[in-house]
C-alpha cells in the first residue's frame, strides 16, 4: 500500500494497460507480473484525477481509498438534442420568488459542485453559498446601503463611479445588484491557483445549466463580483479563506419567469484554421501579440 493508496485487485486486473495509457502524469507502469503500480518516487506527480479508477474496465483499481463500486456508471446521458435545447433556452433570470428553494433541490445543486473540471485538477476552490433568503437579505441590504450612503454623501469611490448611471435606483432602494434573488453562490480561488481566472467560471457554467435543468433561475452577477472585491467585510461574511480572491458570483432561486422561445444571438467569427501560410512577424507585431496576451 502506498501514500496514494493505489491498489490493484489482482483477481480483477486483465492487464489491458488502459490505466497506464490514460494517466496524465505518466506514473503508472506494469510491474514484473504485469500488474499496474506506481513507484514511490513518482507519487508526487499524481494530479489526483482518478482516471485510473474511472477507465479500468473491470473496476480493479482503487486510489485515495475510493472504491470503484461507489462511482456511477457512465451511461444514461441526456439526448444531445435535449442538451442543445437546454443550452439554447438558458436565460439570465432577473425575477425571483421571494422564498427559499426547497431543500431537496438545494442539496442536488450542492452535490454537483465537485464535478466540474479545474486547471491541474486543483481542488482548492472555496464555495460560499447563501442558502437562506434572510441571510441573503442581510448581505443585499449591507451592500446596497453602503452604495446608497456613498451616493448620498457624494463620496468619490470606484463603486459610485461604476454605478453612476444607476444612482437614482440605489437611492430609491431598488436591488439592482442582486435582483431580489433569494440565493447566491460565490466561488473563490487561492491566489496561487494555476487557473484562477477560469476555474470559477467553469464551475458556475456547469452549475447554471444543471440549475436551469431543474427549473431554477440563475444570473451571472458581475455587479456583485465588483462589489465584493471592493468590500473586504463582505468577504469575511462569505467566509472566504485568507489568501483567496473572489472569482465569480451567481444568483439563483425559484422563479416564475419562463421564456417561450430562444433568442437568436449574433454569430461569432469562426475561423477554420488551415496553417498553410508562411508567417514572418515584425518585432513590433510580436511585441503587440505578447502584450495583448499578457493582459488579464
Ligand atoms: C460574466 C457575466 C456577468 C454578468 N453580470 C451581470 C450582472 O451583474 N447583472 C445582470 O443583470 N446581468 C449580468 N449578466 C447577464 C448578461 O447580461 C446576459 O448573459 C446577457 O444579456 C445575455 O442574456 P442571456 O443570459 O439571457 O442569454 C452577466 C453575464 C455574464 C456571462
């Protein structure tokens, strides 16, 4: 038994080598009896993806004490047309019922959160969920009142600059930021996470589609993200750990709002790459590319 607890059931192993082929870190090899194993000195390269456990046709491999029998069978997928219709029909919801989601749906949503991928399989994301509308009301009041006070006292601040166009809405008490949503999920990353700028968005994209498949409304909330980044007390209320930064925010909750039909978004420019051009860039053009690529 090794630190990763990479255990192969010799009775079940058919020596197919799929675990070896599929290992991202290339640390699994056959021993002299053609049983897969991992050398002690290579354990540190494991990214904990569990592909070895997942790909084994006979359920012969366990790792990190995960029994393959506790995995779900990879079958029973939604029809691709249904999935595409869900993608096309997903809408930003800005009208919510003033009530909590039922507990069963909330638990379903929480239970999917560990499945979306992260860069380097870094599972250090922090997720703050506001599960109770009364807690959400406290946060919404705190944020909205802070901005209202800034406007009323004519204090120059990045937030009043950002929301200047909506000054009257804030003063009149409209909940422009949180749209009266009863729930919120905030995903934060360690400041040194290898893919910090994208991991929260990936997680929330999966969350959004799953939520909407359950009839739960969602809204990406850039406004809240801006506020939380500028309001350290809210980060404390959200219990975001030290050394973490706010990644992204999504509002969610029960809604009556249904859309009869999909929208018809503009096409993106899609280039089918041919790679048949000779490229010779001037130094200036190289610097421009490097500069653009270095921007956040
Ligand atoms: C990253 C991101 C941030 C957003 N932030 C807000 C926001 O703060 N407030 C808001 O009302 N809508 C926000 N939206 C929703 C967009 O306005 C919306 O996605 C867009 O208008 C298209 O509408 P649809 O989502 O229904 O297709 C955001 C969307 C994304 C993807």
